[in-house]
């Protein structure tokens, strides 16, 4: 696949000012950017100039490690902050690095912040809606992609609480708020754990 989709043959012809070929010329080539984009997780270490320079030099895309997750943006009920995330978005904007959004929600029980798990079902529905409106609108025009509900092969906290209608609803509501952002499912161990069929079925549902 690397040979098929990431590489192609190139023939260079060196010419002089008149356009005539110059035989026997030595050429040194150093790749500076990839058309097939390479990306990495990024975090608050951008304050370190060495980290920032390495990221700028080596990667064309970025995704925040934790700074755009719900527990980072609203660690306590109605205490919403995007300060750490905005520092990263500003760095990426300044350096022409596109950003993926990770993640609006996290389906695994242990990663749902305690104040959320203590909500009544009715209040949970309210705060899910609030989170979508807050985060999708805040990063609208900044994030080109959003992971909507992370690791649904390994957890279903919101579906177990409210019913599985809530999982497609999250995608539908995010789409209604931002018609241009690409929405994704996201998981780990899909191939190595032989979960490709379950992953495809989840997407189809």
C-alpha cells in the first residue's frame, strides 16, 4: 500500500537558462513537506520552543491529546474553559497546521467526569446538548474533523443511561451545528483485536 498510495516515480531533467538539457549534473533533494499528510497528537508542550519547532518541521496535521475533550473543557458543571485548547489552535493556525477535533464525548465509563455521572437522566440530556452547542460552535471553522463519541466498541455510557438513540443523535446534532466539519467514529485495536466487523456494523447502524 505504501508503494501504491504514498509513492510515485519522478523523472527530473536539468536545463540551462536557454532550456537545453545539462548532462551529468548532480542533484540533491531534501523533502520538506508531505502531500500525504503526517500528523501527530499535540499538547501544551508547544510552550517549549524545541517541541514547537519539531512539530512544525515534521507534521502537517495535529489533534489535541486531551485539551478538547469534555472533561478538559468542563471539569466542573457549567465551568467551561477553552484556554488550553485555544493556545494550541492559535499555534496551529499561525503555522498552517490543520486540526482534528478529539473528542466531543467519550463512551467509556471511566472517562466520563463525575459531575456528569451524577446527573439525572433529564439533566444529562440537557448537558449533552449544551456540550454540543458549546464545543462545536467554539471550534467551528477551526476543526476540520470531529471525533464524536470516542471508543464506542469499548463502552456505551450514554447509550446505557439514555438509550442507544443517543449515539446517532450526537452525530446528527453535531451535523446540524456545523455542516462543513467531517464527523468520525474513533477507536483502537480495531484490526489487531479482530473487531473490524463490529466497527463496520457500528457505523452502519
